[in-house]
C-alpha cells in the first residue's frame, strides 16, 4: 500500500514538471488533430461508400424495375396484337379445321417468341370453357371462375397479368398475360416464363455480398438467392415493404444476426416488390484501406513530431533547469554562481537580468560587510575608551571622597576653633595651638583642592576625548544608515525587476492565450517564468527583511549613541561645574589660611580682636560647610558619571554584538 502511494506521489511529482507538461501538451497537439483527421477521413470514406452502395442498390433496383416494365410492356403489346389477329367468331364455331389452323398460328407464334411457354385461347360454350392450345394450366386456372378470367373479362381493352404460378411442364415460375379478343368471344392468355427475369435478378450484385430479390403481391418470394420461389416472406420487414410503394430502412438479418440495409420499390404493372439488400459491414471493409493508410501517415507524423517535440522541450527545459540550479545556489547563499545561457531569446534576457541581480546583491552585501567591519572596529574603540574613562572616573571618585573627608575634617576643626575662641579668656594658649593646627589643615586643604582641580581637569580632557570618539562613532553609524538606505533602494529596484518580469510573463501568457492551441506550450513556459520571477521576488523580500532588521539595529545604535552623547555632554557639564567648585574651594581655603596666619601673628592681640576672630571663624565654618557640601556634590556627580560610562560600555558592547550579528548574516552568503 505504501509503495503504491509512493509510486503515485512520484508520478504526480513528475507530471508537475515543466518537461512533462510540455510533452503532454505537444503530444495532445500531435495526437488530437492527427486522430481527428484520421477518424474524419475514415468517416467520410465510410459515408461515401455507404452513399455509393445505396446509390448502386437504388439504381440497380430501379433499372431492374424499368427492365421488367419494358419487357412486360413489350410482351403485353405482342399479346394485344395477337388477340387482334385471330378471328374469334370462326374460332367460336366448332369447325375442326379452323381450330387446327388456329393452333398452327399459336405454334408459329411460340416458335417466334420462345419466352412464352404456351398460349391458350379460352372460349365460352354451353358446356363450359373450351380451351385451344396446351392443356398444362393448373386446375385453379382452368375455369371461368378463376381470378385471371374474371380480371380479363372486366378489363376487356387491357392486357392483364396474372399472379405468378409454377409451370407444370417446365417447373418454371411463369405469369399469364390475358386479353379479351375482338368482339369479346374469347380470351387469349400467353404463359410467359420468368426465367429471363430470374437470370437478370441473379446477375445483379450489390457490393460483394448484397443481392436483389423479388416478391409478388401475395407476399411470396419470386426470386431469391437462398429462398424457394413461392415461400412466404416472414419477419418485421414484410410490413415495412408492403406498407409503402418504395423506401429504405436498416434491419437485422434473422439468419446471421448481422446488420443490413434494404431499398425497395414496387413495379407499377405487376405490383411486385423489387428489393435490394446489402450488409453494412461491407462499408467498414471497403473503407479499411483508407483507414490503414491514414494510421500509417499518422504514425510517421507522430515519429517526426516526437523528434521535433524532443528538441523543442530540451531547448526549453535545459535553460529552465540552469536557472533553477543557479537560483537554488543563490538561495543557499552562494553568490559566486552565474547563469550561463548564451541564447538571444527570452531565456537569454532573463539570464542576463538574473546575473545582474546577483551582481547587484553581491556588491550590496560586500558594502554591508565592510560597513559592519567598520562598525565592529568603532564599537571596540568606544568600548576601550569607555573602560579607560571608567577607570579615570573611579580615580576621580576616590579623590572626591578624600576631598569630602578633608572638608568634613575642616568643618570639625573650624567648629572646635569657634569653641576655643568662645573660651579664649580661659585657654588663650590653646588658641595659638588651634590656630597652628588650622594653618596646617588649610595648607593640606589647599593641596587637596589643587589635586582635586587637576583631577577634574584630567576628567574634563578625558570626557572631551570620549565626546570626540562618540561623535566619530555617530558619523560611522550615520554612514552605515545611509548605506542601508542605498541597499533598500537596490532591493526595491530588484523587486521592480521581478515585478516587470512577472508582468512580462503575464503578457506572454496573454499572447499565448490569443494564439490558442498553438500557444499552449508557450503559455506553460510563461507560467514557469512567472514562477521564477515570484521566487526572485520572494528572495528579494527575504533580503529586504534582513536589511530592515539591519536598519532597525542601526537606528537602535543611533539612539543609543545619541543617549551616550547626551550623557557625555551632561558629564562634561558636571565636571566643569566640579572644576569651578574646586576653584572656589581653593580660593576659600586660601582665604582661611590667610586668616589663620593673621590669627597666629596676632595671638598677642587676641583679646582686643576676639570679636573679629569669632566672626572670621564663623565665616570659615560656613565656608567649610559649603566646601563639604560641594565635595559631596562632586562625589555624587563622579558616581553618576561612572554610571554613565558603564552605560556607554554596555551600549558599545551591544553595538559590537549587533555588528557581529550583521557580519554573521553577511557571512551566510558566499561572495
């Protein structure tokens, strides 16, 4: 069961091939007209033979009918003439000499007319009917009550023909011709032999097996090749024959069961039926040579046509197979293959367009691969710069943390100094010591603020470098976006080419439909070209989908770089703000240092300037608090900058992965 299903599936698959469709189409184009012409010729020949045979039967029957009529008419005129020659009155007397003389006249007439077997003169006497001549009449005719006697008496001016009967002397089928003699004193009847008619009938043939036969008004055979004279006709044909004067019909011969046809007519003098019949199988036998010659011609035409069809199918299927193989290779990613078709027809044009499409696709993919390589390199550089910037930012964070600790320490010291000033009256010596400590602390604060300012400047330079790298990467991404747009335009051009090819195949199908049956093969080719265009369109749509995916990834990269650029700009602004804060801190610390030195120099005058010192210390405390808050802000900004740099590093990694994916897509194609 499974094997049979596989065989059926394999057969269906083979029938779907263009080669099979073309072969079937050409075979139908060859066979249908050839067999139609052959059958038409055979049918015409058979019809002509039928017409000829029917014409032959009709003419033979009509000629035989005319012959019988002419022969009987001549004999009837002869009997009429004879009846006028004999003296009936003298014959009516009983003179023996006159009777002998009359018999001599009759005998001489029989010698001159051998077609008559006998001539009888019948006269009425007191004792009945007196016959002069032969005594060979049948008993049913030898009476004045017989039908012929009454018919002759009723038609005195005409020669009447009796119904056929068998001659007792010769055993031949005969008829009597009777005529009332002059003055109506007797009736002369000549017995006419139908042997000549039988010979004529038997000599007529219709075809090779057909024949003609006669039957009388009593539906009895007169002459028939196989039936005995006097036998009664049987069968359904009898009603048809005796139902009309003439006609033609077909019937089944009850003896052998074969089909036959018959033409019949009626003799106007005798009422006899003349029938010509023949076998219908002779029509096929006669037309058989024509049929055999037609079959031979068709066979020769099929052999020659098969050779031509083979050459045509090969010239069509071979380029299609080449296009199919190359399209499959390109669909698998091998863009190094080209269609090698040198013909100048539509296949050559399609091959040239297909090769141009492959070249265009190859150049586009080469540009995409180069752009993806540049994108990968730029992403790697951005990632390296982000790592370096992250390290610098971490250093800045550490320095900011230290500066924050120093500022907090400074604030505590200033607070302690304020407390000491408040207790100046008690601990004047401690004021000097505290002033010295403040001086040292401010000196360190100056140093730390200087280091912080330098660190901020380094961070600013590094941020400038990052901004330049990001701007360069933006240019690369923009170039890649433009390249992807050009790729999109190329794919649209390829799609338009596929659509134009589809339109060309549609126009070819329309022209093939106008061409009718002669364009069926070309319609199949146009359908296959259309399928090939649709496959090219599908491949182009797949490439367009890939390019759209690449463009979406590029847009994401542009958005990520835009976000990175914005964050870098914010970081630069924060670093500049931190630098300004460090400058202010340094100026404040310098002022504090000067004030501490003044405090140390004027330690002896503390008592007089205690109020001013308290005010100065309070100002220093405020400045210290501001410095601590500023350092905390710097630390927070640095931490935020570090987070931004980590995002930049993550975005650059994502961009590198996208570039790798793009390169992987391009590597699927063998350029």
